[in-house]
């Protein structure tokens, strides 16, 4: 399963605008990405409500994952890994959107 560890850089965590930017970036990948705390259950990263409901605060460590069996058509593990790196950059504020 492709996964990427990341940290939430937004001062208020993944709430409101920061969550919307992240969810839009996830949706743009076309992949079924989940996000979770290392000790928590995964939530659908394409769902603004699910992302905002979790307590992903400033500095929070998260894991982004894509289930290999969920990849469809021409989606590959390497493409999923690349997408997760890009999403990590969004969370960490190193990619301008």
C-alpha cells in the first residue's frame, strides 16, 4: 500500500480553507486517498466533512495512504506514490496552490 508520512503546517490545522485546499488536491489526483493519525482510523481524504471532523491540528503527524487494490485502469503504484508526495507538499505548505 503506497503511503506517505506528513505533517499539517496550517496554523489552525485542517479546518475550513486549509481542509478545502487539501481535499481539492486529493480529488484532483483521482485516487482513493485516506488520511489518518498514526494511531487512528483512516478517513476518506476526498470528503471535506470527514477531514474537518477529525482533529488534524497544527503540527499533527498524518499518514496518507492509497490501497493498491483500489487502483483502477492506468493508475499505478508509482503514480500513487508521486501523488502522495504532492499531497504531502500541500499539507506541509511547500506547494503553492
